[in-house]
C-alpha cells in the first residue's frame, strides 16, 4: 500500500505543533476566564466554556462522508488519559484515585440524568453529549430551535465542573 505524503514536511511540522499549542493555551485561557465570569454572576458564560471544552476535547468535522477528529487534544496529546467520573447525589465528581481512561472512553461516560426527566436523547447523555448539546443547541456555538427538548437544568454546573477538571489536567501540558 502506497502512503500519501504528509502535507507537513519535517521543517513545517514543529511550526504547526507550536501553533496548535498556542491555540490550546488560548482555549484554556478562555475556559478559565469564562468559568470565572460564570462564578461572578455571568451565567451564560458556561456556554462559552462548553465551546472551549469542545475545541480541546471533542471537536470533529466531516471529510468525504466520514467524521474526522480535529480536537486539540487528539492532535497534541493523542495518549491523554483522564480520571473517571463517579455519580453523586448532586451530579458527579472526578476520581483521581482511580485508574485513568483514554480520552474517547472518558468522553463516553454516561452522566446521571434522571430517567424521568424531560430530556429526549438517543441513549444516555455522556460527557461528549453534554458538551455537544450545549454547543450545538444551547448557544455555545449556535442555537438549534428545531428540537424542543430542554437542556438538563444541571448542564451549566456540569460544564463548570468539567471545565475545572480539564483546566487542572491540561494546563500543565501547555505550560512548558
């Protein structure tokens, strides 16, 4: 099988990675600023936080009818591992004492959405689903008025908690 040459030569790859590191630093800075604004009463800022989480962890695009992963984490830290979540009465917590999960498995963890709630999904709501739901339907990136099912009332708090954890985990990776 003949491999196509990379569009990045050995000379341009470091510049590309440096540029991606800059985007990651900016995304983390924007995430931190919007979490702070949320805590100071600017409730809508959780939506911007969700958008930064999407850029960092689970952004995709379509290329020739297939979904392609384009998140910064996938490109910069393909071996990134994160701590699992554990449901608690008020939502969930991340558990640093447990073995870590690869990013895709971490994003696929189901959230503790009440079974009798008004949310209609095609399966359990996951971390990835929450981030995408807020970005795609709740004003993080755009608003989708076609679907009338509500966003879980816990969404803002869950995004903030996830943002805090991601900041803690990823900031050391771009501080070097």
